[in-house]
């Protein structure tokens, strides 16, 4: 899996979270479950409205740059709910 902020590989942290191998930022167990489901090919999370700009992310499954949360390479969708969790609860800080 890949960091949605910088595309660095995510590694397992001691308490079940994921950690960005570059910035050492932690991602919650809740986001880990979302990312694991996406990598396993679970149906995409609900799409955000086309008018909703959630920002620039990288796909947690393949590492490609997304277009407003949608990966053209593998079809993963970062929903507005997951984007909110990333921004508000899981910032990309050391």
C-alpha cells in the first residue's frame, strides 16, 4: 500500500496503524481497513459529487496520482469521507 499524500510505501506500525515510510506519519486502524479493502479489490467507496474537489492524492493501492480521488490506473476511489479522515484525523506530519 502507498501513502495517499506522497506515494511512499506504507508499513505496519506497532499498534495496528499504517505508517508512511518517508514522513513517519501514522494512519489510523480505520484507514488501514479502508486501504486494505481497496487493495483487495472491494467495490469502490461511494463517489463524491463531481463538484466536490477533495484535493490531490495518490492511490493507496497502486501509488498512481489520482484525479480528484479517482485512480485511472486501477479504479480505486478515495471518497470524500476517506479524504476527510485523511485531512482532519491523519495529517501527513512527522
